[in-house]
C-alpha cells in the first residue's frame, strides 16, 4: 500500500519495515520543502503499514544516529525559529515515544522494545519518564531507575537511537528539588558526555511559578542552574527546559531566554493533548516560533488531558501538521498497557516487545501511521534529492492490515502490575442494588488569579444503592473553559455548558462521589463560579444542602489528578489544565498575606470519592477556619 499525502512533487513510497536500509540524509532544501508541505491525515482505526513484530538487522551507519550523529539547536533556512539540527547542520526531526513512569512500568525498557519501535513504528527516539517524586527517583526507586537508565542508554546506543533522560517533574516548582536535580544531571552528563545520542530534559511539567519573575525561584533560575551544571561537565548535548503551566506557556520564554545569559543548545517544551488543547495552545506555539524560541514537544497525546478518553484524531492530525511544518520534534505518551486511551498498547497485551498490529491501541495505531508516514516522506526526499545513495526498500507495497493473530507465545506477564489503581470497571460490584436517580452536585473555585481560575465540580450519590446510567451536569459560566478533565464537554452554546461523565466515572457507589474540573479564562471582575447548576436536570440545592454552588477555595483537588497510595494517578498519566496560570502568590481568599493564623486553626477532613472492588480514590481537605491566611505549610 502506498503512503498517501506526501510532499508536493515527491513520490510516495512505503517500506516493508521502517528501517530496512536507510537512504542518505536529505538535502536541506528538499527536506525543508517536504516538511513544510506535509499534511497529517493518520487513522487511529487501521494500520497503513505492516507491524508484524519482526526485528531487522540494520547496519549502524543506516540507523538514525549513524546517519545524523550528534544533534544541536540552531537556525535552518525555511524555518522561523531555531530547530533541531544534525551533525551535518541539516534540520532533523526526532520522532519519539515516551515511556510511562519508569518506577511503574520498567518492563518496557528493553532492547527488543526499542528495536520494535525503530524497525516497525518509525520511531527514532525514546523518552524515559524519570519521576523524582511519586515514588520515583528521590522516593525509594533510585537503584531500580539507575539500572533502567543504563539499560535504556546502552540499548539506544547499540540501536543507533536517541534517548531523552526526562526529570519528570509533575505539578510543582522544580526549585524545591534543585540540589538533587543538579546532582542527577551532573552525574549523567558526566557519564554520557561522549555519547552522541543522549538529550537531557530537566523538568517535565512544572507549575507554581512563572518562567521569569526575578525572584530567584522561577523556572529561568532553575533552568540556568541545571543547564550550567550540565555544561560544566563538558557535555554539550541538547538540553530541554520545561515551561510554566504544565509546559504550555512556551510563549513566555521569549522575554527572557537562556541565550540572554549566553547559554545555547537549548530547546523549550510545549505539551498538549489533542482532545483538550486546541487553538489556544496552538497560538502559544505560533507566538513562540515567531519570537524565535526553539520548541520541542516532549510529550503529547491524542486523548483529552486526563489520558483516559476523549480521543480527537482530527485535532491530533492538525497538531502534527503544525509540528512537522515547523520541524518540531515530538515524543508521544505513553509506551505501556495501562488501559487508558493514551497507552500505545491494548490492556490485554502482555508482551513487552515485538508487538503485532492487533496488539496496538488507537493511540498506538495513530502513532505508527503518523511516524511511518513522515519517515517515508523524508526517505523519499533522500532518495530523490539527497547527497548520497541508498538502497530502495525491497518491498514497496506492504500489507496495510495488521497481523490478525498475535504471537502465540507472548512474553510472560510483566512483573510490575499495569496499574493496580485503575480498575477495568470502576463500579461497585459488591452492591446488588442500583439506582438511576438522586444525584447531587456541588461546584467550588479551587484557585482564582483574576484572569483565570480552576473549578472543581463534585457529583455525589447520597443513596444506599449504586448509581448507574451516567450523569450530565449543566451550568452557565461567565468565562470560557480552556481545559476540562475527568469529564467531556458534550455541548457549548454561548455561556451554557453541558458536561457528561468520562465513561469510567459514570457509575457512583453508594454514599460516594466523583468529580471533574476545568480551567476557565475570564475577566478579573467576573466570577468563575458556575451558575444555574444542574445534574441530570435537577438544580443544585433542590435535593438538600449537599447540592450547591460554593465559592470557597478547595485547593486539595490537584488538576493533575488525585494520587493513590503508590503514587499513580487514578484518572490520568499527566492530566493538566490548558490555559490556566499558577497563583501569583496572592491568597485566593483576598486576605492580606501578612496575617497568619496559628497552625492549630487548621482542620482536616477525608472522604472516599470513588470506591470499587480493588481500589478507591480518597480526597483530603485541609481547611482554614480563621479570617487570616495560613502560611508556613501543613502536614
């Protein structure tokens, strides 16, 4: 089957495998023309390329690193911002797959897995998600993760693939662990300074600070410190810096890039999820590129920001068109069988390498179709206009359908559980009674900074029977929702929104609740609190005091999802609000910051949000009952 939609004037050719015998690098002009003419149209339903679980014997000179060598960030004709260049000075796009948290899914870090990605998926780079917290590197898993880093880098080096060491900061200011981060990157920058294929991502999705505010506690300060530590080892590899608000405000970098301090060979992150992030985030990217900011999409997915569902193939293709036309490198989330929409593998897939097409999820199929097509386009340009010669693939018409039968002898079940906190059926199986009525709803503003806010909406089942049948919440809003997690917007007309369950949270156990949240952009004088709030047509407050709209601050609901005891999120791998801003330091209740209550003025309350046969989610609320701001932290 021929790959369709290649660059104007370039014949389309597909290879039997993604790496059979790679042609020489394309000339800069031909490559740029092809990339800027690209329009993504990948399917998530059917593979356009053969994925048979076969590994290929490829000479090192024909591997990605063998052909492109050590990478850098620099200007290339035809692209508005500095971009990834290979060691020949030619523009080059990294097409990557990100692992899930190494502490949770170490089994996918193995040589055969990486080779499967290279040979049949069109992938030339693997990103290692190395969580410092969440039970990760700084919380008990250092030895295991060090071993996996070595295994990953050795495998990538042998296979001629690139690898990113991602310090997977998630929803906090990385300055809090800056000493440990500096130790980590100094160690590994020293160890791998002579390798051509290792890149360093110093913070994944930071929050709670701005890119630059002169405080010495901002992302600029952190990025400068860690990058200089890497350079001090003699390592000149590419460094990837996270940006504020879950790596979405990449447009903020232009006012104070690291180049202002003479630090180069650096790119800045943008993260998106196609089911949630639309023109608001795309415009941030366009603004950053126009300002000359080198951008690297080190994480994205085709689902909504929860990672579970809400797949938007059309928007994912629109995003990929934008990335490719600007030669922006990417890493998709995530290589595992966790059972969420963002996982590349079906939950039933136990193999940790040599996957067949029938074992891939929608996200996996889309990634293969996208990456293989870009690779085929670049290879065709190399064959027709490159400076060298290369073999033409031996079979230009591969079977477009996946292997209908998986390997009869799959690898044994991984030793780590796929995700013990994520049930396949989040209903309460032990309660034979069910109900389809009687839900209540409550909304709270969790953080308001004037131009935007985060809002949490809780749907509760006060009855003695399990609620089944799904739920629908309607409300009016004096602002625009920029991101929503753990639910789906099914209707939006004017200021009226209708949000339904996300399927996995459609059922609610007796006396329990579920929740969704959203980020809203608004004017400083308008309220973020929803009005005319109803659940399944019943108005808030109509069924008793538990149904209400509340203006109190509920800072315990983390937009990244509640954490279970083992650190894994129950509702997302990397859930994040889209255009929301972190607090500027002003207390959300408007109290003066120098008024401090006694620590004993705080109270705590815990409740089970959702309960099923093998797990539950728990929310803990810390309340300040005084009229003054509490400072100094709490335990």
